[in-house]
C-alpha cells in the first residue's frame, strides 16, 4: 500500500491527512518534533491568558488518530534523501515514503542581534515558546519588564498576553507607525493609540541594537539602535516576522528559495514531493497574493487541495478572494479583497472613523470604473460571504456603500454607524 508521509502536524499537514483518509485507504504517517498531537497555534495566546488549558487547543480527541489509521511519529527530520525516498531523523532512525508532503510551517526571524540566544529571549510560535514564557514571565514579580521586538500580528498578541498578567511591556516597532506596511495610515494610527491606551510603552521607529546578559547569562537589558537607550528587562520576545522552517532541507535536491518552491499543484521539483502551508513558496504569487502565505486558512485550503491530487484527482490550488482577520488588543480587524497601505495606481481609498476611536473602515475601489476592490474593518464585524460575493460580482463602490448593512454581522448595532458612514462617503463624493 502506498505510504504517504507528512512532515508537520500543523493545520496544513493534518488537513491533508484527514482528507486523504476520507478519499482513500493509503497508509498515512504524520511526523512532528513539536507535540504529540495537533493543536491550534492561533489559540496559544489564550492558554497563557488563562482562558483555556493547552488540552483545549487540540481540536481532536487523542483516539481520533488511531481510529482513522493515521500514524503519528514524534521526531525531528534532519535530512531528506529523495533518491531512496528516505527520511533521516535526528534521533537516528529512518522512515521510507512513497509520497512526501513537507508542511513544516514557520520559525520566528532572528536577524543576528547580539544576545538573541540568551536565556529569557524567545519567539512566540511554538509550544516551547509558550513554556518558556511561563518560565520567564509567569507574573510581574519574576518579570519586571518585557521588551517585544517587531510590530506585526504576533508582536501585538504577545503584548496583550503579557499585559493580561500585568507585566510592563516596551514594544519596539521599526516602522514609524504600527504595521503601516500593511495598514492604511488612519487605521495604523488608531492602533498606535489603542496600544498606548493599554499602558504599553510603544516605541515607534525603534530598532533593537543588542540584548545584554547578566552574570548568569540571562537577559538583563536591551539597547535601542537609534537612541542608544538601555532598557532593563527580564524577557525579550522576538516577533519580527516569521520565515519558512526549512533549514533541514538545504542539503537535499528539493528546490528552495525563501520557502520550498512549488507550482500551482503544490508539487516541488522532485516527483512525489509536495509542500504546503507556511513553508511553501509559489514561483509567482497567485493573484496579488504573496508567494508565501503564512496564514491559517490558506494552509487548510492547500491541505484540502493536495489531498485530491494525492488521491488521483490532480487539481490546482485556487485560494479565491483574499481575506484575513486578527485582533489588535480590544479591536477586531477583518480584511476582504485588497486594501493596500497606500492606494495603488488608479485606486481610491475611502476612510471613515468613529469618534470613539475604536471603529473604522477603509474601502478601496478602482478610480475609473468604481469597481469595489476591498474593505478593511476595525471594531465592526462584517460577513465574509457577502464581500466574497460582491467581489466576484464586481460590484461598484456605490452599491457596496449603500448595501453595507447587509454585510454587517449585527445589523441592529450597525444602524448606529450606517448613516454616519454614508454621510461621510457622500460628502467625499461632493468634494471630489
Ligand atoms: C501566536 C500566533 C498567532 C497566530 N494567529 C493567526 C491568526 O489569527 N490567523 C491566521 O490566519 N494565522 C495566524 N497565525 C499563523 C498560523 O498559525 C500559521 O499560518 C499556521 O499555523 C501554519 O500552519 P502549518 O501547518 O503550515 O505549520 P505549523 O503550524 O507551523 O506546523 C508545522 C509543524 O512542523 C514541525 N516541524 C518543522 N520542521 C520539522 C522537522 N524537520 N521535523 C519534524 N517536525 C518539524 C513544527 O515543529 C510544527 O509542529 C498565528 C501564528 C502564531 C504563532
């Protein structure tokens, strides 16, 4: 029987395994060095914040795997020999495959900062990072201050986590405003204020120069590049982005760039070897997507797609309209379609912000045709399926603005803002 081996028990690997099992009787083995069982990485923050136990982040009961004849192997793959179709483990053993799926996810970026490997310095990606955080930042007596380096989605989550345990946080953000490479100016500025309102010491335009150690090799302080200021701290969180976790593949014949290079069928340059999820890199981005998509739902979609191919129905990965969601402290964020930080050529942004400074939207449309291209919403929850439909139907901006209420999750609640948003939109049209 054909043996399918999947390296990585995250959302991508596990989705592939589940769907292969639905479609076939193939032998399936999932390998992971991190944990025995699949867990939801996106829920890690809630474990530290005390909203759930780690066991609750596991979507399947432990018996699920045996019942579905999915073998689980704990071990770190240190080398892939594609000619003999063999995996070599750091633990010394080997495993043969007929088809191999690389789903090894990401790792936190480290840019060679002095002191980046000291005790008390950690990323916020793996379960081991959570364990380190519990060890070095259990409360504000053990950890008098934490410094977070890197202002993206994971950085702000870590800030919220530490804040929930009343640990003072200094947040170093390289950019002049939070996540302004992605968010339009008004939104980014609102999130700066949200961070500051939570008592977090936000430092914009600040890079890390070095991390200093005490006599025991533990973090003592950090130094800011631009000002030379030294800030005492017990924990440093490195959240300056992630990159594909593929170092162990470098010596193999599998083509890599930043990630494992794949075509639209998620196939690598080597027959019977595939890559999916955070670690896969398209030769060219699909639509306006980036070649590497490090988000949960795309990992799941790639897994579903690849299971079809593995089971004889070779299909392309077609992710559809872009969407994403996150939370910035207390403000929920959703994005549908494309709203870039600055309007691209022949694009216009319409921005509306509520006076309470916790809700805003930015709508992007084509300046000539008026076609609706995308929306960012903050503090107002909108319906994915409606925007997905409007994008497919290529609705114009007037239609979207006058039907916004249909997209709202809570139309009653939205009634309070709708008039205001429409008034602002109509004013803008008159001024234009
Ligand atoms: C704190 C946090 C919050 C997030 N929040 C969101 C969110 O709100 N929305 C969203 O869309 N995305 C979010 N993400 C991103 C999302 O979690 C990832 O995109 C997703 O988990 C990637 O899944 P994956 O299956 O590709 O890889 P992973 O989940 O990284 O799984 C890969 C597994 O492979 C293992 N592995 C790697 N190399 C080897 C090896 N050589 N041998 C054996 N095992 C190996 C790893 O240890 C890991 O267990 C968040 C990520 C983090 C860290």
